[in-house]
C-alpha cells in the first residue's frame, strides 16, 4: 500500500470543505421535497457558507503552489471563485437592491446571479479538478 503524503490529506480536506455546503444544500432540498411534496432548492446556501468554501479552495491552491502541481489552473479557478463571491456580496449593496426589492431587476440584478453562478461553478470545478489530479 502506497503511503500518502501530507499534502494529499490537505487536498482532501480542501475538497471536503468545498463540497460539503453543496451536499448540505441538496440534502435539505431532497428532505424538504419528500416531506412537503414540493421541490425547493436554496441556491444561495453555498454562497452563505462561503466561510467554508473559500478556506478549502485556499488550502488547495496553497498545496498546488507548494508542490508546483497544476498551480496556474487551480489559482485561476480560485480567483474566479473569489471574484464571484465578492461580487455577490457587494454588488447588491453598491447598487441598492440589497435594501430595496423594487430595484431588484435589470442588468445589475442579472449580473449578481451570473456572479453567483461563476462562484458556484468555479468552486465545484476546483474541487473536482483537484480530486481528479490527486
């Protein structure tokens, strides 16, 4: 049996920190749909749990930098995830529809959801990419 390096365990920890909020979201949605016979998916929950996702992504990038193992690809995915979550956090406040639901329409509202999609897709892609390259 091949002995794993410490950095592989850190990669696995990073993958788990990224994936757990998405699994929790799916589990709660399935649980609700079985109890209430209506499917609701809280697509904002992974963004609300960014305090787990971003440290996991940072762990993966730091390990990649130390090993010089696919660092550029992982750093770009981390950067995309970081830009996405920062836009999701600050765009509604800057534009004003974070406090006024009447303003929640148009270009800036759509851009916020695009940023949310970028955050979620790049985060999951980083986790899957790291899992494949272990």
